[in-house]
């Protein structure tokens, strides 16, 4: 299963705009905050693996 790393570019109400770190030229991904860790902040890195988002420990 693939894993990806994202940066939280913007938090907009119930949604967050994420940018993939390995494809920065690609568009932003809009994700419902309900499936993200509740303590996310703009600029934070997230890992995505097995259909779940986790705060990156890097």
C-alpha cells in the first residue's frame, strides 16, 4: 500500500487544503477535517497510509 506525505496549506472551516510533498506542482487536495487528526494546524506535515492521516513525526 502506498503512503504519502502532505502539508496542511490552509484550514477552511470543516475542510483542510493539503499539498502532496512529492508533487508540489499538483493542485491542492480538499479533505474533510472530520477524518484528519483534530490537533492539525497550518504548515503541519501529515502522513497518509492505509486510508488514514497521521501527524508526521519528522
